[in-house]
């Protein structure tokens, strides 16, 4: 494996980098509080063909593999991790819909075009990865399911058109696709520290879902027993790791430029050896993270994915990004702490990445389990 990209991948990188710099960058501060901005960015990314790069050809996609979504996440996150997170959902969720053909026929293509906003809600109030402890979310009645329950932390849910809700029925995992405006669906905002607009709290009251809009996910949880701890990791760990990489690159580049322009005793701050070493050490870790991520992704696309490596990515990249964002904010001094400068948002976003898609310790526990360490139990799906 290597960091060498194909001509198509290089073209995609340049295309998304230009979009991020020219379209997202000048307005990136809007991502924090304005859902309409994220909807607009989704639409523009759809029109530019960015969202379809990962999707299969059956959906009109380019089918460029996991490397495509990694490239898109990295480049968008240089300017706005929030826009990158929205893109991740718009790219990943329609591919998930393929397993439920009536759902894909109704929403997948329009989601890839940025016309339909999609969301996913899987966290029960009792927790996220403790699926086997979740209360049943519904029951089967004939050719329908009736759902009653609450889901927290649903990205894009407050402005979504359709929401995928996962939950147990008779102890088996299922995935339900529900129009956000359906009777019995109530979505309220859950304000958070960073990464775009508030999450959604999704409350379902006697929501009826036709069986054709339901996917059996008992491959993950069956009879309240966790079945698979590694099969789905690349769906989330690779994109969110790429998002962390792009975040670190973006704030590093802005800090490098600032230290070259800001002076002390009529010399740029970047001429001070102590600060040079800080910049170089951060760059060292960024490049190490890139090599790890690109290798793991190319292995997946070659059909040789390594579950252990997949689970090691997310802790390494997200902790690196948090460290880089922290150092960069302090190197900007008071300006770095000022919201208008657009630096502190990288730190707030980086903090969220430490938690999203499971914490480092959860992934380490899963790796220990995959390595057959004595008594090790999985900590993340």
C-alpha cells in the first residue's frame, strides 16, 4: 500500500479542495448555527457531483471506493468539519439504503443529488454501543411495525427529510426508514459544542412503518446478543478519521500562515526555533496519520481490509487532531480564542470527534478482543 493516488483520485481531490476553498471557506462560520447553510452546501455538493463519488453505479454513482469518501472528508474538513460531517451522511446513508430497495428507489438518488436531506438515529437514551441493553423500540403488527421510543444525537435530523432509525424488536436489531414529517415523529434540537447545527432528539409515538421500509439487522444484534464487532467499522471509522486529518491540516495551515505574518521584534514568529519545532512536530503527526489512513483505506478497497487497523485509525487520527487544534489555538494567542478569527471552532469540532463513532478506549477494547487478549470484550461495533 502507499499514499500514491490514481489520476481519478487526484482529480477528485483537486475538485473538492477547490470547492472547499472557494465555496465553503468564505462562509464556514455559518455552519455552527444555521441549518439552512448546511442544506445549501449539501445541494451544491450534489450539483457538483461530489456526493455521488462513493455510491454504486446502480444509484448513478462513480463507485470510486472508500478512498473517495476519505478524500472528500479530508478536503472539506480543511475548511469546515461541519460541512464534511453533513457530506459524510449524504454519501454513506444512501449506500445503506441499497439494502432496502423500496427505500433506495424513493430517496437514495435525491439524497446523492443533495435534494433530500438524510439523517440516522441510533443512540437510545440508555447509551449507544450497549445495543443489547436497549429497550425494544417497537413491535410487528401484520405487514407494519409500530414504533415508540426516543433517539438522541441524530445529525442533520432537525432539518432532515428522512431519518433512518435503528432499534430492537423482540431482541433483534432492525433499521427503519421514516419520513421526518410523518405523523408521530417529533424532532427537537440538542445544542452541542461544535460540528455544525444542533443534533436532533427524535421521539417516535405510534409511528407506523411498512415492512418494505424495514431492514433486518440481526447480523449485528440477535436475541440481545452482539453478533458482529468488526464488519461495519469501515463505514464510519475511515470517513471520520479522514475528517480528523483534514481538520488538523486546515488549522495547521492557518497557523503556519499566521506565524509567518505575525512579528515580534520585527521578525516573524515563525523564525523562532521553539515555534518552528511545534509546527514541525504537528506536521510529523499529520503525515503519520495520513499514511496510516491511506494504507488502511487502500486495503479495504483491495478487498484485504484489516479490522484491527480499521479500529486503530479513529483513536490515532482524532486524538492527533485534538492535540493539533489545541496547540494551534494557543499559538494564535488571544486571537485564537476569539470566535471571529475562526480558529477556536477547530478545537470545538476536534473535541466532538473524540466522542463520535465511539471513544478511543472503546476502540482499544475492540482491538484487544480482535487480538484474542484474555478476557477482552468489544467496546465498539
